[in-house]
């Protein structure tokens, strides 16, 4: 049996905050199972709401700077979450924050 201890992060376009989940995935033969062991929702501060809601209108430098700052912010949230849950991890998953969708 393969076991994966995973932290996943999600933030939607509503800008209400970041959802974090610690899950354990198991694969036995060809079947997968999972357990949700811990979850937390962290509300965005007014500063982050303002940054994320206006960044799509920014220049390339500000966009890149915000990307780096947001990555550090998420890293801090994950570090705090790991300390709280006290589990050893296999994987941390964080999808990219989509600033703008391009359509043709």
C-alpha cells in the first residue's frame, strides 16, 4: 500500500481567504481512499484583499512582486498549519492564483 500525506491549499475568486486541508491518500492495488485529517480557513486581511483585487491592473513588475509576496504569505500559512497539526508530510499542493483569464 502506498500512503501520501498531503497539504492542499485553495483560494477562490471571492477573495474570502485561503482554505488549507491535511489529507491522507492511500492506494492499495488499484483503489484509492482518503481521509481528511485537519482543515482550516484563514481570512484575507484587508491589505491582501486590496492587493489581490487590484493586481490584474498593475504593471509587470508589481504583478511579479505580488506573486513573490503571495508565495511567501502562503508559505507562512502552511508553516503555521503544520505546527498546529503535528504530522509529517509527503506533498504540499497549491494551485496558481489566477489573476486574469485570457479569452480569444
